[in-house]
C-alpha cells in the first residue's frame, strides 16, 4: 500500500492555492473554485484542496511535509511572507519541526526526521 493523496477542506480555495504555491507545491489540477490538486516537489504523492461550506470542528488533521533542508526552507518561506507558529525546533522524538497554519486554519508541520522517521531507536 502507498499513500497517494491527502485532501484538506477550504472555505476559499483560491486563497489556499496562493498559500500552497508559495509553500512550493505545483498546481496540476485546477477546478476552482471547488477543487485543486498539487504535486509535491519530491516523491509521487499529491495534495488536494476541496471547497466546503463549513470547516470541521475540533483539532482536525495535521499534515506533515518532510524536507532535508528544513531550516533553509523555513527561511525562504519567511522571506515570501509565510508566518510560522513555531520555528524549527528539535523535538524529543528526534524530529526537527516547524509549524505553520494555512489560511483555513489547517495545521501543517514541516519537518526533518531522516532515519528517525521510520526507524527511531524505540521502533518495535
């Protein structure tokens, strides 16, 4: 089994598109204002956004994007106007993470985990 795609909700797909393009994703399907799909700069997974009338309540889904050059990526995104809720920080689970929220309040974590992503010292 392989993860193909993640889809998130948005009240304003066009506004979300601008944010995710700034984040570095490449738009490949544009059925605005109801649906869009992106390719990621690395790998084969895709990421899409669909229009909703109301956002889900509660904590929702957290989407993780991995990058080997996390600190450089965050600096580049800050220069583009992306505001982070947490700058890159080493976590106790051996990942380095930066947190950002998209225009609809969806939480994104940009991270670098390397070998610890799938093989932490406490792996079963």
